[in-house]
């Protein structure tokens, strides 16, 4: 059996690289980060014929090897470093049949690195629709490679691609053209100074200021008899190189590609006129958002009710089936209610990721970015800032990482600071449970009040981000000027496999990421709520017997009194009582206070925390929602979660920086504790004031 080979998937953004990656790896994939940096790393295993395995790494999208962002630097440094464990045995360059000219620039550069490379021409099913025909034999001869014509939508060409990967040793490593002709004297001197190094690698080291092996730009400049050109001269040479490559590509495509313009049906132009219209574009976007939030509520209600009652029944079954004791109580009152507090929201979170994946796959999300740039510019943000702000609806952490694509430091810093205002999926469990408790179930124009409230919370978060950006733009005295460039990919029907893999991967990472935190916190909370110091806790039964001796209580009522008294005098009760004076003006009791503190680890812990606290010492195993609905305000009487306290909580979570992970990634991205501490203080302080005003006005 042959050894495992490394395959690098490389290509421009929007060429369908992810579709090819999914077609090759299926579920055998994982997502992480490159060591030491926040660029996402996707890798997977592909089983090939003859018992061979391919380790496939999906590199960040790049237009050329002239890097302008950290994502593109990752591609270059991997291709230059043969000692890297991921260095490819074969480079698979993915191109789009409709943008072949632009895509081939990157391919010709990679060929110059003498890495065995093959070309994938993706979206082949659109050739007939667009009136495109290709002379594959001619193209293979001119580009000195093998070409796989692929349609991931029609599941065509993947087996041929796998066969080409197996036979990668047969691929030519000869360059397509001689790029050194742009300045023969300069490149001859470079070749003479480093006779044992690949010429194009040296050129990339000089122009990109990256390194490979032990050779750096500084070492090249230190060699006697060789002097590197000035920055301006290097830029001009890069431009000449690009022009020379495009001249070669144009000549190849004149014979190798034929486009019948009369056959191409330009539906895209007509759709763009509507979807990016200065009025109708925003109306359509708002309508799509409303539809999404309505669907999140309507479609997920049945599975959520089932999960909620299932966890309540499981707790009750464990209490009745296992012998009584601390371990049974831990499982029934701590672990299961805590996990139930997050599992119940799997349907809604999955639907959220489903809609985001569909918008991205269809090409509509790029139109939203373009549309929103008109607004962003007025508030000191780049159009590229919309990508982190929109992706922040899934999670603020990868959204902040996505700011790496913003070249200008001021715009990037402002985007990092305001992105946490965007409503992330971790806030969703808090919003959904509170909305279901305090917002009535009526409808207006077919839309439920609850869906409209959720929509409003998303808009509030986005508005807070925009206003904060405007203020920061005025405060931060950093001079900057950038231009907004975004590619509009073709519209396409989302691939079911891609959407499904995205939903599974994102939901799984959310559940397991949050689940580990919730499980640990649930155990700690159960312990703190089940034990306490002093006589009040240890002698709770005796104290309650004396206090209620004159009252005719049933056994269940008496046990409930004991449970409440013990909880109040437990370690968690004492802590909660200590912070209660600070949060009582917001309409919260000490139990909500504990949930607020514990949810700093992760916002979604809020519901799990309350579920655990309400379960401790309570033999009535009801659903999470019913337990919260049954809580009574100890001072004012009536439900604790009423309209005033509910709105107060919703607004607090809309604005507060309740996420330890986000603070950590902000510190990492800004390389300073100054900005995350500023975020924590300002956002949480603002959230407290807004929640206070809301409660005092509404109570």
C-alpha cells in the first residue's frame, strides 16, 4: 500500500473550490486554524483507488501569488516550504469555466514553482448554457498539464480527477512561460547569486517578503554582488510579470476556448438590477430576513417541544430508576438539565446556519455586501466590514478573524470592536426562551409577534454596531483611505451536499464547543447549589419544621420549602445574594444574577444555568420553559419573567460583552489587552444602563 499523499486545493474565491473539497472528502473533514494564526484551515481525507489515501488541504482563496492579506500569505508560504508537513505532492488548481482567463493567472504562477499541478475546470454544466466550448487537448498541451472537467452539481468528473491525482507523478513540472524575460539582466544576476535555488521562489521571497527554508529577503540582499531593486522598481516588475502572463493566457484561450455570445442567456444582469437596486434591494433583503426568522420559529417548534419534554422525562426516569444519592442527583439535577438547556436549541440553530449557507451558496450574500457598502461608507467602515458583521450572526469569533481581509488598520480595528454587537447564535437560546415567556403568540400580517421581536433584536444589534463604528471613526485619529472591491459570483442553485455539510459542521462545532463548557459549569453549579456552609443549610429541615409547624402543608409543599431554603443558603445562593442589590433595579433576582455571571463563559450557558438551579432539590421534573414561567418575583409577586424584566434581559444580552472567547480573540487580533478591556467595560456598562432604563419604564 502506497503512502498517503498531500493534495493542495488552490484557486480564486468563488470558483467552487469548497464544492470540489466536499466532493472529494465528504464527511472525512475537519476545520481548525493554522498554528499561531487565526486563518481557517480545512483538511480532509479522500480514499482513492488502489488503496491510496490523499490528505487534502483546502487553502484560502487567492487571486494570485502576489499576496495582499494574511490568507494569501498562508498559500504562498506553504508552497515555498518543502519542509512543511502539508507541502503538496500535487497542487490541484480549481478554476471556474466562466472566468478561466482570470483563474489561469494563478495557475501559471504555481507552475513556475515546479510543483506537479493539474487544472480543474469546475461548473462544466454551465458551458452549454453560456455558449462555451473548450479544446481540452490543446489547452493541456499549451498549459503543460492535465485538465479535469468537473461539475460537482451533476457529480461529473470527480472519478477522473481522483485518477489524475493518483497519477500525479506523470504531471509535467515544466513552466508555461518564461517570466524572467521581463528583466533578463536582473534575473540572470539573481540566478548567478543563487545557482541552487528555484528562480521563481527567489522572486516571490523578494517581492512578497515571505521566506522559505533558511532563505529570507534580508539574506538575499546581503549577498555580495547582488542588489535588490527598490520597492517602486519591484512593483513595476510585478506589473510587467502580470501583463506577460495575461498575454500568454490570451493567446492560449484564442484557440482553446470559444464563446458563442448569442447563446449566453444573461439572467444575472437582470437579477442584479433588482437585488442591488438602491430601494428594492433593501426591501428584498429585509423581506428575506423576516422570512428566515419566521421560519426559525415555525419549523422548529415541534422538535423543540419534543426535546424539552424528553429531557424532563429523562431526569425523572433517572431519579426513579437509580438509587438515591449524590451521584443520581448530580446526573438528574445538574448534568441533564444543563445539557437540555443547550440541546433544545439545536433545531433553531441548525435552521439559522441552513439559511446562511443557502444565501452564501446561491451568490446572494455578495450582493448584500455590495448593497450594504453604500451605508457602511457613511459610518467609517469598509464594504468588506459587512462580511464580519453578517458572519457575526453565526459567531463573533470567526467573524473577528475574518477582518484579516480588511487591509486598512483603522477600518479593521473599528470592525473588530463593533462586531460583537451583532446578534450571534449563542445569544439565540437566551432570546428564544425569554421571547417565548414574555411575548404573546399573536400574529400581524401573517408574521408572529415573537418572530418580529427576534428580527428587531437583530436590527438593534446591527444598529448598535453601525452607530458605534461612526463614533469610533470620529474618535480614532488614524488617517486612512481604501477602495472597496468585491467579486459578484454567478447565481447558482445551492448544492444540497454543500449546504448539508455546512449545517452539520457548524451546528456540531457550536453544540460540542458550548456543550463542554455547559457540562463543566453544570457540575460546578450543581455542587455549589447542593452544598452550603453553616447551620442554615445543614439544619434546613429542622428550621423549616419550626417555621411552618402551625401551617397545614402537604408533604410536597413542605419539601419544596426545604429545597428553596437550602438553595438560598447554599454556596451559590450566598454568592447570588451578594450581587443581588446590583441587579435588582434591572428586575432580576439572585438566580438570574448567577446565570448572568456564568454565561460570561458562553452566552448560551444562561439557559442551562437556570435549568440547573431550578432543578436542584426539586422533585417536580418539569420542562425548562415551564420552570422559568413558574418563577415568582420575591418582592413584587407575580411572574419573575414578565414583560418588563424580559425586555430588560433581552436588551442586556443584545449589548453586553458576555463572551470570554470573543475577548480572547480580540486580544489576539489587536495584540493588546487595551481593546478587549475597553469592549468589556463599555459594552457591559451600556447594556446595564439600557436594561435599567427599560425595566424602570416598563414595570
